[in-house]
């Protein structure tokens, strides 16, 4: 298999990666045959997966605009992915040129591409780290240098916590980030869910939990996603299907079966 010049030598391009599979769902070009083969298995059982990924990105745009309107100027985007159009820094700086964004991901391609895209932009930084280790992320000199944790921050966990198993204590991870931020800060979560007997979503989860999967997946219910927020105060309308979180346009009845949940909390 040919290795393009933009792929770092240390990555195994014969194994799929969550970041590259997601890039493929979104129509991006930073993916390999192994990623496309894996995505094809998911699309076979959940044909609307590309639309699901797009709705997740549309939510990201809505929520970043909402947060900017609340006066938030700092964003900690955990599991930020491979940059595609409409990334957090683009949305945020369009609303407020002073906005600062720290992207965090542990996928080498996501990190390399984020760095390449953002090179020379003093308002955005990229940290190669595992988000399930909040101490390392929060104490890292890049974080301390780029974000002022004495002022409100939006902590974004968008489409990533379903890759954090129960053993890694996702609620504890959220608590650690929230606990390091001051009142007025926000936590944003979107999460895959097969709630309501969504057989396509349940089968997609099985694909992620097979051998040669890039990451195991743990879908969660509304109650479980609410629990991830702990004591934080959920904004209206609470934890809902992603298209139903403050939609800009009327949503159809199919939104009720959308295989993903969203919630935003403030403290
Ligand atoms: C489905 S993508 C979501 C990307 C982006 N947040 C979005 O919603 O468009 C999940 C991303 O989380 C990253 N990721 C998964 N587990 C992670 C971890 N433990 N630490 C840091 N990043 C992680 C993956 O590499 C991938 O880029």
C-alpha cells in the first residue's frame, strides 16, 4: 500500500483509526483502504452513518455559536479529530476574533493535520494527548500557556466518550475537566446511542467491538449520558437526540430515532 507523504512513518496504515474512519464518513481525504473497509462494514448495518456524522458536525456549529454568544472565548476540544471545514476555531473566531482553541487528540494523523492547518495561528494550539488522562492534559505547558483556566472555558467532548469504556471512568474524566474550570464554564457532550431499540446503531456498535476495530465502542442511554455530567446544571433542553438540541430549523420525526445524544451543562 502506498504511503502518502502526509502520513507520519510511525502510523500503521493497515489498521483502521477512529479519526480516519470519521474523516471518511465526512467525505474527507485523510483515510486509507483499511479505514474505508472498516467504514463500509459500519455503513452496511447503519447506512445513514455519513448523515449522522454530518448532524454531529452541525450540532458542533450550533453549540460553538451558542457558547460564543454566552461570552465564552476559550475552547478545549478533546478528541478533536482530523480537521474538516467548519472546525471549532473557524466557527469561534468568526463569532469572536479573540477566541482561543486548544485541540487535543491522540491520533497521529489528526495531530499532524491540525498542526499543519493551524501553523502560525497564535489563537489555536494542538496537543497530542490522551483525554482520559486529565492531569496530563490540564497541567501540560501548552494548555497552561494557551488557556487561562482562571476564566470560563468550554470543554468539548464531541463524539468521543463512546470510545471511553466504563473501566476508564468517563464520568470521572468529565468531573476532572469540569473541576479544573471556573464557574461560567461549560461542558458539551455528544454520544452514540442505540436507545429505543435502534438496531442499526446496535449493529454498528458490534462492528466496532469486533477484532481489528480501531477502538471498542460503548454506546450509552440518555440516563447514562446525563450521569456523565454529574452535578453540572444541564441547559435546556437537557440530554436529547443530537438534531433536537436547539435546532435552527424545524426537525422531522426521524430526529426522534437519531442514534446519538447531545447535552450541554454549565457550572
Ligand atoms: C469520531 S471523532 C470526533 C471528532 C470531532 N470531535 C467531531 O465530533 O467532529 C473521535 C476523535 O476522538 C479521538 N480520540 C478517541 N479516543 C481518544 C482519547 N482517549 N484521547 C484523545 N483523543 C481520542 C480520535 O482519535 C478521533 O479523532
